[in-house]
C-alpha cells in the first residue's frame, strides 16, 4: 500500500510539472527554463526519498529475520543500510537515539515553492513591462491590442510556474510524509525486537547481568576464602610430613650406618685374633717336631767323639736357624696378608656405605625438589586460574558498579598478596629444609671420614701391638736351639 501511494504521488507531481512545461515549449523560453529547474529539484528530492525508503526496507527485512539465539550483533547489523547501522546499534544498546531522516527533502519542498514564486515574480515583471510599453508606445487600438498580448503571456508565465512549483512541492511533501511514516513503523518494530530478541545486547540487561554476577561473586567469596585456607593447611601438612619423613630417614640411616660399622669392627677384630692365634699355633707345631728330632739325634750320637759332636751340633744349629728364619718370614707374610685383607675389606665396606649414603641423599633431595615443584606449580596454577576468573568477571562490570568494582579489585590484590606470601613462605621452608638436609649430609660424610681415620688408627695400633709380640716370639724361637745346645753341653 505504501509503495502504491509513493508511486502515485510521484507520478502526479511529475505529470503536473511535465504538463506545465509542455505548454511553454516554443512559446516562452524563460518559463520553460523555470519549469525545468522545478522538475530537476523535484527529481532530486524524489531520488533522496527513494534511497530513504530503500534503507527503511533493509531495516524491515532484517527485523523479519532476527534469529532467537543471536550470538553476536555485528553480523546482523551488516544486513542494514550503512546509514542506519550506528543508530540501530545505539538503540539496541539502550540509547534513545532517533533514526536518521532525509536531509535535503525538507529544504527542497520549500525550494519548490520558492521557485514557483520566483516564476510568478518574473511573470509579473514581464507583464508590467509589456503593459507599460503598450500604453506608452501608441494610441491606436490595434497597436494597443498587440502591446497587451505580451503582458498576458507574462501572466501565463507567472501562474504556470506557480502551479508547477506548488504541485511539485505538495507531492514531494506527501512522498516525504509517507516515507517518514514507514520509517516510524520500522522504528516501532525495532523497539519491540529490542525488548525481545535484542534484550541480551541492551545496556540495562548487561547491567542486570553484571549485578547478578557481582552477587554471585559476593556469595562465592567465603567459599574461595575457605578453599585458600584449606590449601594453606594442606601445604603446611605436606611440609610437616616431608620434614618428619626426612628426619626419620636420617635417624634410620645413622642407626644402620652405626650398626654396620660396629659389625665391621667386630668382624675385623675377630679375624685378626683368629689369624694371630692360628699363626702362633702353626709356629709352635713347626718348632716342636724339630726340637724333638734334634734332641733325639744328640742323644743317639753322644757316644761319638767330641769333635764330631761339636760339628754335628753346629750343623744342627745352623739348620734350625735357617728353618726358624723361614718360619718367621712365613708368619710375617701371613700377618701382612691378613692385615691387608682386613684393611681392604674395611675400605670396601666403607666405600659401599658411602655410595649408599650418597644415593639416599640424592634420592631424598630429588623427592624434596619434586614435591616442592609440585606444591609450587599447584599454588601458581591455582593463583593463575583464580586471577583469570576474577578478570573475566570484572571485565563485565559497568560504570554503575565502579565503587563495588574498586572494592573487589582491592580484595583481589590482597588475596594475591596473601597467596604470594604463602608461596614465598613455602619456598623459604623448603629452602631451609634443603639447607638442613645438605648440612646433615655433610655432617654424615664428616662422621664417615672420622670413622675411617679412627679405624685406620686402630689398625695401625693393632699392627704395632702385634709386631712386638711376634718379634719376641721369633727371638724366643731363635734362642731355643742355643738353650738346648747349652743343656747338652
């Protein structure tokens, strides 16, 4: 219906201008020029109103195809005429902004009337000039009639251009009114859609959602505080558990090391005692048959001459001396071998225990580092996730909740500070624990070194203590043949 009225008004205005202009063709060039100027202005106004209606049509078509779950507003706005996109966006967001109207048409409506009046004034000037010339130029009736023809033509110019200007102005005004009415209807439809489909994009709706989010945030604050407190308790419990485990491991290691070293010392002592007793027994067993054989030989040859007895006695003494020397060398070598074997065994046990101690220390340090990294990573991940959630919520706030936003931001900064303090405290505790464990490990290594020095000293003292009895034993064994010879003599 609106399209028909628009076309009818345009055709009526154009027909009036064409009809008036056709009457001036070949008769009055000035009137034809004014009429053509009126037609040009009328065409410009109609062209603007046609574009205006097309823009309104894009809005009407877009409103007919609005999806119920529109995710974003920009793709829908691209369907509109560029002149309407910004205004419609502002209307949807809640701003009471009027849609743009025609720019030149209101001026052109008045200009058409002015052009009609201009033609009228020009016609009146022509009429008056012709009348003056007719009255002043001659006194004959025929000449006066011919002179009055020009003023009559001037009246035709005056009234013809006035009719064309008024008719074109009236029709252009009607076209503008029809187009404005269509735009008002489209604006009403837009307001209805804003209350329904576009409600999620309005500023008021965003404010309500922000207020709800702030309420939910305020309700969630105690839960966040409880979770942070629970996390701090868990970290503290884990730290205590790790400290207890490390201390227990150190105590067990020290007890085990002490027990093993005690067993090692007892084994070395037993081995040395057994070796020395066996060596003494072997020496005694080897000397006794020799002495018995020597005494028997001396008794059997007692009847021989003194010179033979002395020679035989000297030979026996020489043989006994050589055998005793060989026996002493054998005993010394056996004692040195036993001492070297005991020392090597002790060093091997000590090296094995040192390796086990270093392995336990490395494992303990690696466990502590892994647990510290997990605790730090978990704390940093929780802090990062908490910061992201707060940032997403705070980004949706508006100017109406600036005061509340500032308060929540300050609270978030305090929580971040507390979290950083908590993480720093945990790091300091773990660093102190690592330093303490390193100190304990160094002390254990020093104790092992001291123990090694002590064992070496004991072995040295034991060797020195055994050396004197062995020398005495060898000396006693060497003097036994001499004593036997003296007894025989």
